[in-house]
């Protein structure tokens, strides 16, 4: 079955530090990959996505590249801000021929950015 | 992207009672999903709700506990029945976009005493 393995948290960084949250996946075929963010007390927001190998998703200074050879989709940001403090979820959506539309989530990584 | 609203946004309920959560989407969608997020945990899919057919439940979730309605292409409800403190969670509905991305509602934060 499909699975997503995400870097364990929590992660605490100082403002302007570089962020990497690792994400690897197991899936049949060519899934779509996503990063979602959940700010304190809120629901999930789609942060960025990539639908095929070598695609780079980017948004709000965050980037992630779909690496099929390493089955990875690591999230990066060059300079984090206090407002980036949130829980980040890596997720995959199977390709349409797989017969399933379930979004598979990683366990989430809590990021705290301190001034 | 789809705009999704949920009601109520939060509730505190007594053990043994039931709560119905509403999900409204601003566009017509075929598939809607209901997820549960227990405190400090990731999301777990409860069921897939398609208009005009019975919901499809994931392992560990049953219709008697989580009945779902899907009367049209923009609306769905999830009922949490005979609640216990273990049902305290955030319940989220979601829909699939054109690029297979899923958009989520703001969630309903349920506390069962």
C-alpha cells in the first residue's frame, strides 16, 4: 500500500535559519505529492504540490522537488520566520489508475521558529 | 480552488449524545471526504462520500457510528453518534480539485466530556 514517512519533530529553529523537512514515500506508479500546513487552531492549507517527477512546487518561499529516483519530496525554505511556526504534513495522492482516491498523510512535523 | 465551510466550528458535547457536522462547498464536486485528526496526530480518512450512493468507510469506521449524508453535489453531513471522550478530535471535510489536490474545510473541533 501507499505510505509517507516524514521527519520526526518537533523542530525548533531560530528566525532566518534554513529549513529542511524530509519526506519519503512508497506508492504504485506516479502519485501526486503535496505539502500541507496547519497553523495553530486552524485547518489544513495546501502549501505546494508536484504532480510528476522533477517537478518543483513552490509557495511562500517554500520549495519541494519531486524526486522519483529517491522517492522523496523534501520541504525547504531558505529563511524561516516566526509566522512559519506550524505543523507540516507531507501527503501523496495515487495516480488515477490505482483505483483509490485516498490521500495518504505523513505524521506531521511541528516547526517552532523563535525570534 | 474550492472554498469549504464547516458548521459548527467547535462544540463541547456530553457522552452518549450525537453531533452532526455540516460541510458546504462553493462548487459542485463528485467526491467528498471526511477525515478525523486526533489530538497531536495526523489525519485519518473516515469515509468517502459520493453523491447518489452510500458512503464508503475505511477500516475501523462504521456507518452506525459515523452516518454520512450526501444529498447533493455541494453538501454533506457527518454525524458522530453515541459519543465518548475518545471521539474528541478535529473532523475535517475535503474535496478533490482538478489537479488531484485536496482542499480542506477549517475543521470542527469536538470535545466530548
